[in-house]
C-alpha cells in the first residue's frame, strides 16, 4: 500500500506494544473495530530464555501474535520486538508509516510483573527487569513514535497512551519495585505532555485495577493465592475487570476527542483499594 493510497483511504493508524495478549491484544481488537490499522508489537518470549530476570511465568508467543494478526487480515501487521530494544521500536514506528502512511496513536502496554518480597530482600536483577521493561520500555516507545507523529499529516490528532497501574497511585504489599516502576510511568507521561505543549500531540496514562490477564494470575502466585479472582474483593466493583473494558478506555484516549485527557492519569480501576 502506497503512502498516498493509505492516507486517501482514511482511517487512523496505531502502534501497540504488549500486543499479543491481555490488555494489549484487547486494545488492538478495539482499535481495529474503530477503523484503525495497527502495528502490533510484542517480544513473544513465551517461556524461553529471552524472558527478563525474575519473570517466571510464560509470556506471549509468536503464535499468539500471529493469531491476532490473522483475525484482522491486512489491518494488523505483527512485529516481534522487545520494548527494551530502542532500535527495534524505531523500526516498528517506521514500519507503521511505510505500510500505512502515517502514525496517529501509540499505546505502550508491554509490561511484566516480578516481586513477592519486601524491598530490602528484592534482588537487584528484578528491579532492573521492572525498570528496563515497564519504564524504559514506555520511554523507548514514546521516543520512537512521537517524532513520527510530529512529522505526520495531523499532529493535532496524535495521541501517546501508556498503560500504568493502580500501583502508580498506591503502594502495593511486597511489590515495591513494581510500584516504583508504575509511579515512574505516571511521571514519564506527565513530563512528555509538558514537552509536547503547542505541538497538538498529547500524552495520557491509563491505570487499570485488577484485570483478568496472565499478569494478574502471576501476581496471585506471588501472593500464594488460590486464584486471581481473590483480588476482586479489593475493588468496589467486586469483580475483576475484563481487558476489553480497559481497552475501551485506552481507545478513547487514542481518539481525537481524547485530547482533553492530555497529561492525565485515567483511573480505570473499578474502585481499587489496596
């Protein structure tokens, strides 16, 4: 598809990290339903050696990513890349423009969970894992995508959205490093929004509560809980959130109308209380 054809055909273009499953995959599906074309990025480390230190649960696989793309032929372009690799994300952002002619939104949804110990017993390798993936991964995504938005045909309609967490507003028991990382994501978005003043591009964060994902299942294991459903009691909804519900919130943040959320942290946490 040529650049001229892509732009003439209308429709917005997004890049989503952590796209192979969970909130990332749900976001891809919602955006596609709204007419977006998407470059879907995921590290696809599965249960192999490419997982970062301390990550003991299986991550998404190439099969997961391919299945998502196959469900949306000619609309979703799968791209395997670890968000810790800044150069790979630059390539992914370039791919969006090459394939679809523009880049209007970027969603940094890739993250991992490690922990289960008090701060003073937490291995330094786990802290680095959370910093490099959950924080610098968001930084790398913004650094790769925002210049493409600024150089695009409609900067005023461009949106950067980071998936933070209720841990970005609260301190979570035996998850000090994760709490630190998600607070950093909030700060990153607020700083980015300030840097973007006058450009038309905006930045926001969405902070989910306990959402039915593989990451929440891994968190339940860290707490020695029988099931992730035990987390429902910490939310006023008294149930877990579905990834599609978070994705709908993210999709609004990605929209032209989402400009009003510039610099904001949207609490999509179902009334979470630690």
